[in-house]
């Protein structure tokens, strides 16, 4: 579809998953049915990256964000091992060699962004079930992993600046509050003031009518 409008044109048909555009805007990488492929932006010159499922991995897919390296020679793939650990594969589009990064194991990976120098990449990922998504740095080709943020809030939609000096991410701030709903009167709901205390869990009534709750700042 032209930037200023026009008739849309189908580039590729089939059951498609996430796709990513190369840094020069000339190639697409996408998951289609049971395989991963790259092709020109008009659908020509299709090349197979590999299967969706392998003997080692339950599935492999194109992550959101900017999984192509700045020079267009490498692409980061999200993968899931047979024991359900999420990780990254750095796939070389020239010779099809791969480096896998499964330590630490993530329970879920969000989007991926390469640094401008191509010597590291960043991802937003959850390390354990129930945790918040944090930002991680991974060196290439050594695969050394470093956690950048350690926050009670989560981060998503990660992107790196063109000069590689800054990261941009959306921070999700979670806030609980306490409400009382009179029995049989759904319109009588009222918010209970808790001051600066953040309500976390274990809300209960005390016999004298006071409310007991666990605070996140306690």
C-alpha cells in the first residue's frame, strides 16, 4: 500500500505470522505455515531460513521489533526448547549458521532490537512466570546476557536509536486500589482511600469493620 494511499497489493498468501523488514527496506522475513522465509518486498527471490519446528526446538518464529542486524546479514529468531524455555537464535543469512542463546531461560520474549554497531542486541523479556518484562542486553557473537532493568513495572515495545546510544521502551505501571461494593447495590461502589499505601493482596474485613490488606510499601 502506497504511503499516501492507493490500492493494496498482496505480496504473499498463506497462514502468516509475524514479519520484519530489513534495514534497507528491501527484504521481508516472515513465518508462513510451517517455515520461516525471507523475500524481496514484492514477494520475489524467496529464500528459506528454516523450518518452524526442528528436532531441538518446539517452534521458531520471527520476533517483533527489529530482529535484522544493521548490515542485514543476521536475523534474531525467537525459539522455544523442548523443555519450554524461550530463547534467541542468531541466524546467519549468508551461510545459515546459528548461535543459540538460552541462558538465562526466559518464559516469554517480547520484541528485539539490534544495537547500531551490530555487536549486541536488546530484548524485552520475562525471566520467570508472573514476573514483569525487563530489558536485557546480549552481546554478539559471545552471547553474554546482561539484565539492564530490574523494576516492579514492565517494559515493552523496545527500540534502539540510530546511533545506538539510547533505548526507547513503553513502561507499564501497575496500580491496585481498594473498592467497597454494597450488597445488592452495584451503583453504590466507593473507592476506599489508602493514602500512599499500594494495595497488593490479601484484602479482608476485621470484625470491627476495619479493612486489612497487604501493602506494596510495607
